[in-house]
C-alpha cells in the first residue's frame, strides 16, 4: 500500500478556488535519504554489475575478433593454417576450450524477457464517484462527524479528480460488501483487462505457459488465478501463481517472478495480472488512520503479456532490463506501518502509520542505492563513489553527491499512492514536473489503483506520444511489509498511442500544466 494520507499538503478538490499547499510536518515527509547513503547497498549494486561482467565484455570481444578476422589478408590466413598443422594438440585444446566456453555462456546467460503489450482496465462511467456524492454516501453510511470531516479534508488534499471509480457494491445504500460482489468486481476488472490484451496481441491461450496474479486483500478459494484459467480455458500444465498480501508493489514482484520462470521454461508466454479489490475491504469505522484508504483507493487493474521468444523482439514494445527488490520487514516499525487489523469496534480496515513516509524514504534509499550502479552513467558513478569514499574513509565534511537519475531514465512511473509521495520523490530525486506528470495525472484520473498504477502511468506517457525507441522507463512502487521495488524497461520501438488505451477519451482534456501539484484541468472545474 502507499497512501499519501493527511500529510499530503495542499488541495485537489472539486471547487473552482485554487487551494494552496500547506506546510507538511517533517515527520510525515520523506527523509533526505540521499544525504545518508549506506555503503552496503552500494556494494549490492556493484556486486550485481560484476556478476554480469562476463556477459558485458564477451560480446564486444567477439565482435572485435570477427572484425579483425574480416580484415586479415587471405595469404596470412593460409600461413597461419600451415603453422597450426604442426601444433595440432594446441589447436584441439584451444578449440575444446572455446567450445566449452561458448556452451557455458549460452547455457548460463539470462534470456531476454520482452513485454509484448499490456492493457489497463477502464471501468464503465456509471462507477464514477464525485466528491459530493462520496461525502453524501459516507454520511448515510453512519460515519460520525469527526470521521466525515477527516475524509473531506483528505479528499481535498489528495489530488484525486471527479472521475475515479468505486465498485458497484459501494454505490448501493446500504453498501453490499458480499463475497459474491467481491468476486464480481474481480471478474469485471481482470477479464476486462485480459479480453483487451488478448484482442491486441492475438496470442492463443494454449500458448500461455505461465500465469501470475497479484491482489493484496482479496484471496478467495478457488484463487483469482484459477478464475482466469476457468474463464479462458488455459492449458492443464500451466504454471499458475497467486500472490496475496504484498501491497502496492506486488506488480513488480509479479513481473520478477514471471521473469525468473521465463528463464527456466523455454519458448513460452507469461501473463501477469495486477489488481486490487475494494468491495470487501471498505472500512466502515471511525478510526482516522484506517479511513485514508477509503479516500484514495479506487477500482483498477492491468494485464501484461511477457515472452522469451527471440522472434517476439520485433513486435514487442519493451525489454525488461532490471528488477531490484528491497524489503525492510525485519524492522518492526516498517512491518506494521501498513497493517490490516480490527478497530476497537471489531471493524476491519487497513491502518496507515504516521511514520509511513519516513519508512518509505528508508526503503527507497536502499532501493536506488542498489539500482544506481546498474543504470547510472560512469560519470555519475565516479562522482558519487568518490564523494562517498571521501566521507566514509576520511571522515571528510563532504556533502554526498546526489546522482542525476534523469541521465539514466527518460521516463518515471512513480506509484500513485498519494500526492505526498509524488511530491517528496520529485523533490528528493530532483525531478522536473514533466517527470512526475504521469503519476499526478494517474492519481487525478484513476486514484490509487494499487499495483496497477504504474501501468496506467506508462499508458499516459504512451498516449502523449513520448516513448521513443531506446528510451528507458523506471517503474517504482512501495508496498506493505515494507517493500520498495523497481523495474527498468527499454523501449524497442517508438510506441504509438493505442486506440484501446484508457486515456483515449480524456488525454486531450488533461493539459500538462500542473499548479501546486494539481492538474490545471482540475483547477478549472
């Protein structure tokens, strides 16, 4: 989970007046994590780089050898052959060594994983909820005045717009959070995304060998993955997995699991479905720390098709470059900062700790310190490492160099957990407004859709026509536990906007100008 909460600062409400940003309590902001870098996480990044050094050096070396061989005179080759005839044993040993080395490289090198395409679910218009309707409905549901006022303030500061969606069961009076309605929501979202994905890619369901589904709070029996297998009649030997309780960063975990499986199972497709379920997880009590998810979380889901077929490179959109996962669950504070529990009245909800932002900052620091050596240009790494060594070894009063991640990535998909998270990452990573535009617009248009939000953000960037061949995209998400996970993708071609994008009907209505963290379209309502 990744709520922005009541510490998110200024407005995003439904009125025409411009709402100014209020100062954020230091305890509810991300710490200045780049000023306190832990050396052991730098080592992790460089360790990962060195373990892949053979792959990075062998290909250029082979290219140089072939180039030099093409320039060699035929007489020189004939003289070399005559010379080698008198050293047959050496030739055989050398040949055996080369064959063994090439075989070992081919068998151990990681197979490339391609993202053929993905699809984000667009709910029907009747599920949209406006601020006033949300508050009127909450009042009729029996919340006390203090809880209602708290929810009103959260909505005003959240950055959510008037077009986000809640499930059909929550529109009813009284709400109907039944198992049947929760299943109906799951089917509507998952099947909606998958139908569109299969239509776009023309993949045959019998060719799908791997299925990974992640949904944190709704885990029925049979599982969500079994529901998909039953619906699309997937083959009997499919390797299916259902990830639960892993929060908003589970989408990256699901991609990582699919990637590992694609390294083992040759010539197959993997489908990943990332979603969350609201119907049975709406909180009806009055504890403020448990009311925030009601205000931020909305209906959404995404389905991705991955492949390890080399021939699919030609039609794939992206190639998976890196996945970096960090987990701080050994710390009790981190473990409990996003916690599902009962309140004093026995009502179940998800509680968000006031320390959430500080814990998220620590997890982010760990993640990007590990990721840095894998993605940053050499110039940035030298400057960063030099100042770090000077500070650690010589106890010098040197301000650590803050690497410029804008040199490593062309686009940023920061999990739209809440406005405060986006604000603080923009500040700490020294990003420009355009780099967090996709996150703000996704939060505004769709709300916090949990693990699928990073895919709505990528869809926004594509809809704006900004993805060019070779561009690198950084997806980063936070999750309960507490986790921070990153995925790095490289565009294999210039991506054209999809006619089935959930942004297709509204992208022209969302200008790029953002004032005080609020889309200008929302300012004008």
